[in-house]
């Protein structure tokens, strides 16, 4: 794999860390800034909504910039947002810094996916995308626990300064390692034409529902394992590490499977994830079954990422940049919707395991959209095969009329 993918993976690591690490230092943030923990928790929501808004916005603004230049600009904005977080004197300033940083999230992963796919032969593009997203998986395994420990030892601002340092390394890597990339060459109007395709919308919808189902459960993983499985609070950290290990393995295997058979592997992975989420409703009542399920959820959950992102690129070949970025926004929108639905179920008195079957239903919905998308592909294939044949037949009928020496009627 090209070394340029390492720079993209480091950028993904920095972005993934800053997205999730806030959950680990919420008590420190709340105490220092004089707000309640639930209020501090809105920093997570603010980031997710910033991704949804910022992803298409920055991508549209950058359609005329070379892709490498756009990646550099995104990392500079990302650094500015995290510096603002580290220096924030008030809760409002911290929220502003989080939103600024979040604006770059979707565009970086969307444009980065296009760049990563362009660095390798067509039959390796899913693996290349998966390698870039390895940075996100490692952020959950190392970045979040490490950033949390750093914030607890030296204050939450130290966590953001550490993210800034990682971001600087990523910026240098993009400048030094990513080859020059041309501008997309497409106007906003051309990029928007991708969304006239039903197949693109089905791919984005599959992402939102299929991936989102995982976060209905994961958002409430701490109360599930402590209140239902009976683990002590101190065990949450190593259970999250197990989840992160599952993410790393699943990300790698999902990329390889997608390169071999994109849609069939998507069906299998989403089916497995839906079944695991449903099963977690029951396995959550035992410590060992819960731990095993958590590892498998991480594996199947992140195995969806490369196939889902590759599918969007395939369905929007003429204008992939905005569609790719919109799909990243769909990941985060799915997170927000799933977490909200899971919270509603808990508030309704359905118990801490209720988010699991809600997630199973969401992922099943994503699987349904994927199946519809595959059906449309099969309908398109005969038409696509007939068109060249019809063109060849028409050419054969015309050629004799222009053959030298033959009289025209």
C-alpha cells in the first residue's frame, strides 16, 4: 500500500480521537467550566451536528481546489478548532472550538476516501479506504483511553493539546507524503447530479441505518455492562479496549471482503450485525457473554465502513466527492438518531437493553435498503449489456451502405 495512506490514517486518528475523547473527560470539563455533566454532554451532540452541516458545506467550497490542497486546508482548520478548545475560557468557547473542528471531519474522510481509492488499483480501493479508517479504529483503542488518562492526570486541556500535536504530525504527513491531486474538475451542479440517482440515495440510507444501529447500543454501553451485566465501573475501560480491538480486526476484514464481493459482503456483514445487536439484549445479562458480544459488535460494526463507503463511490462515479462526503455525514446522522431513539426507549422504562433491539431494527432496515440497491443493479446489468449489442447491430446495418463499390439505393 502507498505510504501516503499512512498520512491519511494519522489524520483519521487525530479526528477520531477528538470526536470521542470528550466523553472520557466530561466530569473534568463540567467541573472546570461550571456546568453540569449533562450540559457538558451536549458537546458530543454539537460535534455530530457540526459534521452533518460541515461535511457537504466544506466539500462544496473546495470543489475547485486540488484535493491535496483541500486536505491541507482541512487539517489547518482542524488544528485551529482544537487550539480554541484547549484555550477555551468558557463553555460557549469550547463548544465553538468543537464545532469548528467537527466541520472538517466529514470533508476529510470524504475527500480522503476518494484520494485513497485513487492511490491503488481498482481492485484494492476498499482495502485502501479501510487502511485510512484504521486511524479511526486506533483512536478508539489508544487515542480515547490515552487522552482520557492524560486529561484526568493533567487536566482536560492537556488532552486537546495532545490532539493538536497529533494533528500537526498529520498535517506534515499530508504535505510530505500525499501526491499532488487534481481538483475534482466538477462544478457544484455536476456534484449535485449524483443525488439524482436512486442508487446513491439507497447507498447513503444504508449507511445511516446500517451503521447507526450499532450506536443505539454503543452509546449506552457503560450502563448496559454495569447495570445489566454486573461489571464494576472500573471494567468499562478494558471492555472498550476489547470493542476497539474488534473494530481494528473488523475494519481490515471488511475492506478485504468488499474488494472481493462488495454487495454480497455488505449483506453478510449487516445481517451479522443485526443478529448480534438483537442477541445482545440477552447476552448482556452475563459477564462473559456480554464481553464476547462486545468484541463481535466492534468487529461487525466497523466491517461495514469500507463496504458502505466504497458502495457510495461506485454509485456516484461521475461526481464522487460530494457523495462520499455526504456518506460520512450519514454515518454521524445515524449515530445521532440511534442515540436519541435509544435514550427514548430507556426513558420510557424499557430498560437498558432496549437500545440493542432498536439498533437491530435499524441495521435490518439498512440491510433492506442494500438488498433493494442490489436488485436495481441486477436490473441495470441486462440493459447495460444490451446497449453495446444494439449499437453494434446498428453499426453493422449501416456499414454495408457505405462499403466502397456498392451502389446506394
